[in-house]
C-alpha cells in the first residue's frame, strides 16, 4: 500500500492501528509537517506537540482507545492527539471562538478522557479511573502522560505516592523533554533498553516480583532487595530508584522519537505488567524543525503569522506597553532600590515578564516549577524573616494556592505581594485560563488587600504601595493586554492610600463604579456619548473607600457597578452588601461576567459575548441613566419591569438587582 498521504486516511485511531511501523514513521512526518503549517498560520501551542508526535502515535497504536484511557497532562501537548482522533479537519479552528479547544476537553471528544488546562493532574485522575474500573469489575488500561514540567508539581508526587501504594494496574508515561528530569545517556542505558524490550526477560522479572510479594517471610523486604539489585545499576544513569521507592516499576529512559523501539516497549508494559508502572521517555521539544528545536520557549505558544503584511502606519503617539512588561520593569527597579525584594514564579518566567529580572538579580529570583502552593508558602517564609517577596502567578493558577494564601499568609499577617497576570478574560486559552474569579476568592480572605490598576502608571504605583505595606498580603490583578497610557519611567512611583478610590468625572444622574480594565472602557463610553454621570476608579476592591462611597451615595439615586469578573463576591457584591447594611434605597445594577465558564475566543469577541464591550457599556449606562423608574417609586422593582431593550443589557438575575430584595 503506497497512498499519497497516510494522514488523509486517518479518521480515528483504528485506522492508525492498521499501519505498519514503517508506515507509521511516514505518518509521523506528515503529522509534524501539517501541525507546523497549520499552527504557524493560525497560532497556538506548537513546540510541545512537535515533541510528542511519535509518542502519541505509539500510544494510540498500542492501546485500544477510547476503551483504554489516555489521560494527558499539561494539555497543550495534545494537538497530535486531536489530529488522529477525528479532529484534523478542524485543526485550523483551534483556540478560535466556537473552534477546537487548545486543551483536552471532555465535551469535545470521547478520546479526551479528562480535561487538562492546569498541570500535574493526570496521575490523580488516572488513579481515580483505575479505582472506578476495578470497583465496577471492568477491564481496560489507564495511562497517564505527564510532561513539559508537569512532574515538578507537588500534586503529581502526592498522586504517585497514593497510586504506587494501591498496587493497581496503572501506567504513567513520563514525557521528559528536559524540563522535569535531566537526560540520561551512555552505553549502559542502551543495554538496559535492549533488556526492557525483551518480553521474556520482562515476564520473568514480573513473575519474580509477584512471587517475592507473596512470600510469607519479609515479602516487602525481599521485593526491595530484588529491586535494588537491578536499580543499583539503573541509578547510575536514571532516576528509576526514586519511582520504585514510590511503588512503581520503572522502565527507561527510552528514546521517545524512536517508533521501532517505543512500540514494543509499550506493548510489553501493557500485556505483562499489571501493577503500577512508569515508562520514562526522552523527547525533544520542537522536534523536527530547527527553529523550534533551537528555541522551544519561543515556539511554545505562537501567534498567527500573517500571510499578508499591511503597510506600517506611522502614529505620532508613543506605543503603550503590555501590563506584563510594565510589571517586569517595575520589579527590576524596585529590586535596585531595595535589596529585600525577591521574586517568585511557578514555571512562568517568560509569561509573567520576569526574564530581565532573572538575569539582573538571579540570586533573588526563584522559579519553583509548577508548584503554586509551595510558591506561596515559600514566600510566606521569606516574609517572616523580613524579606519583601513578590509572587508572580497567573490569576487562574493562583487559585490552586488558595489555602496557602489564607492560612500561611493572611492568618499570620505576613506581607506577601501577589501580582496576578491574565486577570479577566484571557482569550484563546479559554475557560481553564480565564482569570474570572480572583476578585471574589481573594476578597473573601480576611485582611487581604485586593487592588486592580486602571493604567500602567497606576500598576507601578500599586507595586510600590504593596511592597511598602507590612500588615499582611496584598494582591494586584491586571489583564493580558496593553495598558491604555504611555509609561513615564522618569516619574517616581508614589504610595497610594490603602482603600482609596479616585473620582475621574463628576456627574449628577448616575454613579458608575468601575475597576481595572472597565475604568477606561466606561470612560470612553461616557465621553463619546457625553453622559452626565459620575465615574469612579475603584482601584481597591478590598478594602473599599467607604467614606467616599457614602458621600457619593448621598448625591446619587442610581448606582451601576462594572467589573471584569464573576458577579459573585467581587466589587458589585461588596457594594451591594454595604448599601444593604446602611439601608440604602438606591436603584442598583451591575455589569459583570455571567455565572458560567466562558469559552475560548479572542478577547474582543469574548467581551462582546459577555456584555462588557465598549458598546454594551455605553448602551447600559445610557439606558439605566435615562430610565424614569426608580426604586423609591417601585419597591418591588425587578428586571421584568424594564423594557426589553434594557433587560438584555443586564445579564444577571432579578434577585441580584437591589440590595433591598
């Protein structure tokens, strides 16, 4: 059989299993080329998926998916998996609104057995599936594929400990691309490779292992002794001893790009080893393309390369900077000013803008890997000894460290500065990455200061303020976007009074309370429509400026709160609670993200989708300001009382409209 393209014939893994090893090697080349051509055109995660082409093909060749469960970790390495499970024709839609997700998604395909956007989850989930299988008396294999730094997370080791002790049939594939465990090379490694590929040798090993486990005299010690005989050689070149101490039988390391070797190894593990097993494969991130191999960080996630370059338009104004880059420059300057400033991140040096800082202050920079909880408690330890730790973690990833923020920082009044990038809607990465909940989950913590800048200059001022605040933890959230202002780095940052708000525009008809990104959006709407409203920059969500709020409520009958976050627990909830406690009778409304997980798409598309675009804000302010109905006239005012054209502007339920209800 010599078709023009093997890839064109793959509608699912069952088609792949019909191919010979030689044909599969050709398929791998076709997959790699198609992935490169598509993702460089539309954008997405590239280098990680290039590195797992052969591994993905081998797994679907050996295991009977979807009956056998493949549980992928670090979901951005899943593109090849999607291509050979019936989604190749939609690959060009990946990360676009209503297109394929950039991560594993259970609702997208039966082959996506467990959603993966955050890291280090696969072994825990796979063990859960294995236990469910055994309790139901079913018979299938469960394989967790963890890599691209996922093994640096503490959750992975918690799961290894539990899974190894269980003795259940579960296989872990450690995709080691140089980000978790260092590469092992040498003649002994090649010799062990030949031994591991020999089915007879593996069967003998397995039978001896089981027999020793049944011995009435010192079963555990006999197994340990037998394991150490083999492991004493292995540990010269591999980390096998570590995993076998967790209760896993270790195989490897193997070349993850060598199909003729990889397939027999997986077949052997599948057919012979019915206890916890770990297969260690070595792969190269960006494999197959010189540029990606040379710079896997650059090609980790790329933007679409335009097919047509538009002529450059010269503009008189200076370019604005991304909030991420403003943060990065600001902490470099703060570190130069104060030797107590240290910065911690969780495998996101590039993504949080800290490359320059890591180079200029390497002794005060700590990348702890994908271990957000450890990052926070580590920072608390630093703070307890007088240092000024800055924890830079994406909003969505900091959720994983909630308990550490509450107990290790807030409860002990330790001054840790949290800088949360990617707050609000992040765009193409979708629901696993949107920073929708930070205002709510942080504001729920006693004595926590929660702030959001409206501009780059204000971000810099808040960073200085947060570093000088010594009474407890201080959080600053900012979006994946450019700041609206041009930075003046010659201007010295100043301290902002904790809890203070800023009146940007005085009006009479409506009080508009905004925070973060919504400040500038509301300002644009008000200016363009010439609306007679008061606009406030509520830069501190906690504590609020209760003195100013009281004064403003005395001068207005209507209140509108606008925030880029969930409507539960954020600014609107706190303002409503304040008004209820003070028996205010104002008409009250809020614009916020709906109580649901928001899909992926461009940031502009998603703001339009959730009703937070400039147009929605302008229409909402105008409609609410001009509505003649007031709460004092109708105590039972609800959304149902308003005209249809106004109803649609307010996505929240009637019960949320007034603190009186």
